[in-house]
C-alpha cells in the first residue's frame, strides 16, 4: 500500500481509507479532582482543540520529569526503553493517538531501525513519554478529535449530592482555554 503525505496536517491517504493526523503538543498536565487521576491535555496545533486523556500516576511522573528536565540517578522505565533503543540504533519517528473506543485511547509508536521501519501499539501515556525522550512529534487522528468532542456532550450526573452537583456545574462551565491554566 503506498502512502503519500499531503499538506501541513500530515494527511495520509491510501486507496482504501483517508486518515488525517493533526500535530499536537502537551498543553498541560493536571489532576481530575473527582478521581485524583492525572490528566494529560493534548492540544491540536491546527485548531487548538484540547484532548484530555486520563493516565496513570507513574506515567504522569515520567512525562512531567521530561517536561521539567528532571534527571534521576537511575533510569525510569521509559528512560531504560530509550537506552535500549539507542543501543540498537532505533529511533522513534512519531507517536500517533490513533483511536478512542469506549473511553479508552489507543496509540502507536513508529520506529525506524537500520534494516526496517515498524510500529507498535501502546498506551497514549507510554507513547507520549517515549516521544518526549526522543523529541518525536505527537499526532492525533482526526477521528479521535471528533470522538473526544462527542464525549463532552450531555452527561449523566452519578453523584446527586450537593458536592456532586457543584462539580458537575463547574465542569460544564470549563472551556478549552481553562485547560491552558494548568501548565506543567
């Protein structure tokens, strides 16, 4: 299957399907107040669309350590992975957040070695942590942006207490610009 790259959006076209990728950056890292779970906020450079992805605490720590240029005496898991790839002369070309199904995000890491190019499935948090270490670009598939927009429509409030109602009201009033307040 032949692929061609078109325009600034890294639009990839094949005979069978059309995939549009948007280059993204990390707009912020915050904590979900309801669950105390870290959230990484990706922002499409094309249209400033914010994509919040709930991630694990260890992955958030790994991402934050790169963003804040914190060095550890011994390598963290993502640093160790980078060291192994460096020894094997394999580079990370890009990371792609490629799907969103049942509130679960999916990603791929694209590699290039001396003999071949390949990709591996990954959790977005791991893919982003690796991309940061290689200074590789992060892309978000157009369908992920569309699905994440739909995810913020009508919601059912499961916590009917006064506290729950206050949080629901607060979250409904959040705009994309509010996410920019929470820089790492």
